[in-house]
C-alpha cells in the first residue's frame, strides 16, 4: 500500500523490485483549492483509465475501449473500439498494459491486444 507524506509517495514491493520515493507534481486539470475541474473530455465516456508508454488506455463501463494522447489542453482520441463479446452488466475493471499487450477483462471474458509500436 502506498504511503503519502508532504507531497511524496513511498511505494515498496517484495521479490527484488525494491522501493521508490516519488514526488507528486500537479499541473493543470484540477484546482486543488476549489476542487473545480479545469478540463473535461468525453472520450469513451465514464469508465477506467490506465497510463502506459505516454498514452491513456481507457475502457468505458459500456465496453468501449479508447486510446488517447494526453496534451496540456486535454486529450486527443487516437482510436476506439468495442470489445467483441460483452459479459453481464457494466465493466468497471481497469485496462492493464504489460509486456506490450493490453489486457481487458469483462465478466468471464479476457482479451489481449498487441499494442507494441511497429
């Protein structure tokens, strides 16, 4: 579990991965004093997001997957698609990017997509 203190996060893990101290640097988006949103983009709508390799991988609760490039002005939608088979109900699981693959799970279905740059 990450620990937070004085603008820093401390994370630690076993199995030889070690520990890290990260400094939180906030730029744009949310006004911390008023909690007012600075930008809002529709993208694939309400859902989960993962950041990997400089891109945002998003999945809506209605099974739409999107790839966006974050910019200081917001985000630029690069592509989107719907997962082929949908399980029961909304999907709230975060997409995972690992080893050049995008993993998406919904209900009893698991999808893996090659997202390595060519």
